[in-house]
């Protein structure tokens, strides 16, 4: 009767943590990070960070908004630079869009979140 079931330690796997190896560290500056941020309730934001400075962020944002029928903005962050924010969970859509438009290679995209 006094058998208490202890939670099993699954090795401390953190799905949100970045996994980087010494080989990937050279390409870390070229990586485009696509993240999801939970808001209140079912609402969430998708952020795109790390696009090259040569691209016009406003034009990329306009194309993304038109393609996915969602709203968005470009935010100037002092640490991260310019970050594109889109309404909703657009991680897969943004990944496909950036690779089809040949803005970045598939290997350069890192998707974070759930």
C-alpha cells in the first residue's frame, strides 16, 4: 500500500535547448531562427530572426503577410537587431517560404518551440 511511484528521469532532455556541435559553430552566425512565443490563451507569435541585413525586412514581411493571410510587424531589438513577428503559428510556413524564395538554405534554418 505504501508503494510510491517515483517519476522516471528521462535524461533531462530539453526540446527547446539548442544542440550545437563544433562543426556547426562556424555557421551559427548565418543561422535563421524561427521561434514561437505563447501569448494569452491560444494566441501565439512567430518570430523570425537572423536574416541577412541586405534584405529589405519590410518587403519580406509584406510577402509573408500576403502569403499566409496574417498580420505582422518588424521590431528593432537592441540585442537581436531586426526581428519579424507574425501572428499565429507560422513556423512551417515561414520555413517553406524562405527556402522556396531562396533567401536561405534549409540547413541554415533552426526552428524552435513546442
